[in-house]
């Protein structure tokens, strides 16, 4: 009997879940560990925008653009329609030269972006009270309830025999001759051939026995969710003072601005009420929005802002998968990293994003 390779994934958000499923697809036995509840912290606190609209480099754009197809495939495979809407985005967060520069960048990269006029926007979004003079429509984008997607992936992993262990902390990792041999938790020792650190913001803290940590520039952010309403809007809205969308169940999800960070002196409940009021004034003929949940979480951002995916320097069998754009990238990164772990195939898409750049 052929012994299956065993891969331990630390972190059960959308990235860790995607890595686990992809490793199963290539014949591995997988164990998913999380120090908290399954589904991950960052995934729970994510706006969930699936896009390639913003990328600092061409290489990052290519990775994100490829990831859109990877997410659509996962959606079809697992039937995730209850957690994802492919509604497209209307973007007018900036104006003037910045707006023009953003549109030019998208078109130069071959991204399916279209300029739409005020009249077009009014036709697309009848509930919008004051349509902007123009916006950029990126119709191939979508949004996901990231934690629900992660849990759906994990359910498939469990159905196929994977082990899911929540509220389980990794105490140390054992190496033998420079290679990962086992992962030790508070309850048991897990022999393994590889370990994947999909630990989000916690990647800045080294795991005992691995002696590797990732320099991070984590940012605290706020996401709010309302009680469900009938479907009122048809797209993701990225406006100058708020970004918001509707889930398949009709609830609104919003944040102040996409890259915003909550300062230490900000009262989250007051800010959430203000954000809801901003949305309310942008839409007409809409019932009063009622807050259901305000989520404050740490966005996992590597020091240079770019993803960190691949083998950890100096240790065979140790891999990292940490990034802020985890919702967009999760399914594709899972496939690429599983292929690297189990087949030794390194994707050129990941070449600029290796952990070794921080060595």
C-alpha cells in the first residue's frame, strides 16, 4: 500500500482551507489546525471583494487576474452560490487624474474595464440617489462571504477524510536533518511531511522549532453587516467615502474605504453608525438599514504589501501562505502551493512572492 504524504495546514481561513482541498486533490492526507474556531479570523472580518483591480506591480496583477478564474471554478465545484455574488463593481473612489490613471492602468493590462456615464449608472442602479458623473465598471468581479466559503471548503475536506482541529495551538515544530518531521500541539504529536503556515496576521510570531517569522505591517480595520433587506443594489460600490455591497441573503456589508485603517481612538460603534448613515443617504426608496454586526479585525499585510507564498528558507517541508488579498487569491494559491509541495512544481506566477525575499 502506498503511504499518502501528510500535510499539516496551520490556519483554517480561506487560504488554509484552499491549500487543504488542493493537497487532497493531489493525494495527500491533510490535517487543518486552528488556534480559534474554524473559518479563520481574517476571513471572518473580510469585505470579501474578489478582484484584480488594484495591484502595485504587473506580476501581482497577473496573479490576481488568474485567481478570478480559480475562484469561479471553486464556486462551480462546490456550489457556493449562497455565499458569492458575481455582481461586478462600480468604482468612483477617486476623481480627476487619479480616476483616469486607474482606468488607463486597467485597460493597458487587458483587464475588462469599461467607462460608464452618469446615465448608464442610473440605469444600472436605479436606487442610487446621486449617480456620479462617471464610474469604472469591472463586470467580471464578485464578492464572497469569506468565512462561509472557508467553512464550505473545510466541509468538503472533512467529507473526503481530512482532519479538522479547532481551538488547537501549535506548540512547536520538530525538524530532523533540516526537514520538517512533526507538528506538536497541546494534545498530540502529528508526524508530517510538510507544514503550511496560513496564519494570517499571526505570521509575525515565529513557531518554536521553525525559527522563522514574517515581517508584517498588519492593519486594523472595520467591517459591518446589516440586517437583510430585499436586493436593492446590483453591484459592489466603491465610492469616495464608503464601499458597500449586498450579500446573497440581502444583508449589506460595508467598510469606510477599502484600504482604511481604524485608529486607536476611534469608537467602532460610532463609526459603524456613521458608515450606515452614509449608505442610507446614497440610496433612495430603501428601508432603514439596521446594524447586525460590527467586526473589528487585523488585516494580515506582509511588510511590503505583497503576498508571501512558497517554501520557508532553510527548512525542507515548511511553507508559508500569507497575504492581505486572501479572499481573491485563496483558491488559486491553494492549487499552486499544493503542486509545489506534492509535485515539486513551482509556478512562475509565484516567483516574485517567495518568502526568501525577506531572508
